[in-house]
């Protein structure tokens, strides 16, 4: 009985898709927002980037959060950076 060798090779690739966009969010009368208290925020309008809807929540007495609004209406939050006055 003869034996044969079968060579096999497999390969896969995972690619990250990136999207960029910008949204200008202006807080008029910024000084009035100081003293809101930690955890209170002002929020931008909803904008789309990369096929997803986003909103920016600015916490003048806390951290800056970027909040994703999911299609089912729930929110997901990621901490991007600390924001000082004037940013």
C-alpha cells in the first residue's frame, strides 16, 4: 500500500477599518457651566462618523466623556481624556 503526503496551507487576515470625522461642539457662556457639580454635563447634538451615531458630553467639573449612542438607544461611554477649563 502506498502512502501519499498532502500539503496544506491556510492563511487569514484581520483588518481594522478606521473612520475619521470631526464635530465642532461650542459651549456658549462656558463660565456659567462651572459649578454644575461633578457628574453633571452639557451634551452636543448627535453626529455620525463611520456609520455610527455619537454625542459628546462635556463635564465642566469632571471628566470629558465620548458617548456612543447605540441603535437600540442605550449608551456606551469611554473615557478619552481629562479636559481642563478652556478646552
